[in-house]
C-alpha cells in the first residue's frame, strides 16, 4: 500500500512541478512566479521524498539498468550536465542589493495573512 502511495505522490508531484515550472517559463510573469513559488517548493519537497522511496523500492532494477554500458554512460552524462548547469548558475553574477529586496518581498508575501 505504501509503495502505491509513493508512486501516486511521485506522479502528482512531477505533474505539479512540471506544469508550474513550464507556466513560469512561458508566462514569464514575476507575479505568476511569486504566486506559484509556494506550490513549486512544496511539490519539489514531496517529489524529492517520494523519489528517494522510489529509488529504495526499485534499487535492484536500477542497478540492473546501470549494468548496461550505454545506460550507464547516459546516466553519467546527465549527472555531468546537471553539475555543469549548477556551476554556471551558482557562478552567475547577481546584484546583491536587488536580491535582498526581492527576498524581503518574498518573505512579506509568504507570511501575509
């Protein structure tokens, strides 16, 4: 039963993250991003937790998939791309004052009654 709940949570979380993320990109609206930010964060956490359980429940098949060289190379490639994009994003120069203003606004919006 728990395994089924994990699968449904994983699916719904993926749908929520994908749809809110794509809408944030396509609409390109700061207002919409601020409105969707709590939804995106909550389902991101749920996706991460249910993803960990999914890996735990399916560890043997995942190990078997990774024993195929092409699949392993693809997986390593994806991890390298992800790592590269993290490095690029983290090293992007940003205006610290503007970020503090935005963070203050975000805090005010999230704690608003």
